[in-house]
């Protein structure tokens, strides 16, 4: 099993997920190809639709690619750093076609990379989403929309956070999810190239990956704020930008907040924090973890991160959730029965809790809407509050 080194708990959590459909690996073994997965049962052949967003606004989706000519790619030094980005936004009502989740080719490569057998190669491309393809954006208020950047787990595509992105956009956020170049098994480019996970073959230290991603997020924030209209977005508010990441993306979210004052808040969804214990962080940060990994004492880096936080902070965990419960892949794990006995929270509840907590946190921190997170926690019996 290939892994990002320096992450700690390699054995138990990876073994528990080894047969899972779309094994993305837990924080401790992030970045790896899975052990050979058992063939998935027939029930997985019909891909689900993502849950509909609950906000009142229609959602549009555009895709763009940005090139940072100031940096060479650390995993492919022959090229500058290139970021493929999905942009969700509140849109005008439209009859434009619904967007695709992934292409058939991307589905094939993702499933092959994670050694998922016994399912059609285009399985993921059948997943139905709710955003419309490139409708005109809804006019933003004079102050601009808050912007949320999303960073996925290592060896996971940006699309694994589509459900969360659609939810945020339906509630008035602009959202940008980034494929960090050569860190996912299938990234399509405008020139027809489809690149794979070169970083997975290099066994990089987790701290290095987090630092590279933090630089990606800083570049993405600056580019989108400089010219949102070029990317098809409405006006943005530069004072209200947050970053939310899953797994390695959560580590990158912390590093981005720690090193870049342009981010107003950040959240880590069940990711080991590879750069904890370096400097105090005085802006809001949310630790939201699975039932086991997110509990105090389970991951020493969370304890160090907690001590780094001198600003508003929250530490929550979700009983019965697993590492992938915070992504779109929870329904696939549930339907294949491959989530493991430690994952007892149903996929629908996992997705609901993730959306409600993240939205409440961002509403509170970017929109000053009062103690929204406290309210969400009180109404979610699965959630355990470990402190503030």
C-alpha cells in the first residue's frame, strides 16, 4: 500500500476500509492505492443521485483551469502548477442541462486506481447531480458573496465534495473545489489530457503535501477575487473567504489558515494535521471528525492543533461516522456493505449532519448570523461537542 508518510496510524483504519468502494483511505494512510478490493455486489450497479440541496437558490456549475506560472509543479517539474477547479454559484432559474458528476473516462480511472472490481467502468459518471451547466449567475449584493474553497482528500477527486458544494451554493455561497494537480487518479484538462496521481507514487511527507496545497489555495483565492467575472462568478467579498477540506484537504485548510491572513475561517473534516504545533492561529477553525478519529486522544495532531488555536475554535465528532461519511461516497459505501462495522451512521444522516454543521459554521463565521453552530449541534444527537 502506498501512503503519505509521516501520518501515523497506518494499519487499523486502512484495513477496516480496504474493501470499500472508492477506498480513499483514512488520514493515517492517505494518498494510497487500496489493497485489492473485493468485487462489489450487484446493488452498486445503479449509482445514486446526490441528495438535493436544501437552500432556496438554483445552483450553477462551471469548470475552469488555472495555471500558476510562478511555480513549477512539485510532482511534475516539467510543468507549471495547474489547478482544475469546479465553481458552484447561486444562479438564475434555467433550463440548462444538469451538470455531470464525472466523465465516463474519469469514472473508469478512479475505479481502476482504487481497484474497485465487479462494477461498470462508468458507474460514477451515472451519479446524478442538481447543479445546472453554466447558467447565468444570480446578481450578488453590493458587498459580494462569501467564497468557500474546498480541498478533497489525497487520491480523491474534487467531485467527492459535490454534495456539500451544491448545498452551500443553494444558500448563497460561491464555492470553488480544486483538484490539486497530480494528486487525484483522474483530472481532465482542456487540451484533452487526463492526468493521474503522480504524487501517490512519490510517497511524499504529509507536511509537504499540505504546504503545496496551501499554496494552491492561496493562488486560487487571489485569482478568483481578482477577476470573478472571468470565471463566470458573481461579485465576491474578499473579507469573507473560508477553506474547508476533507482528510488531507483538512490538513491543507489548517495550513492555509495558518500561513495566509486572507482566509477568514477554515474547517477540517476528519484529516490528520501534518503542520500542527508550529504557530498560533487566531482566526476561527473547526475540527469535525468521525466518531473514532475525531475523539480526543485518538489523533495526537488534533490535540496539538487545538493548542495552536488562539481564536474562536470548535471540536466536534459524529458518532457512528467513518472517514468517508463526510464525502459523496457515503451512499456507495452503505449500498455495498463495505463501510465496516465501525461505521454505523446511515449515509443520509451522515450527509445531512455534514451539510448542516458546515453551513452553520460558515453562516456564523462569514455572515455573523449568531450561534448557528450551537443550534445545529443541539439538533443533531449524533454530534459530540468536545470543546471551544
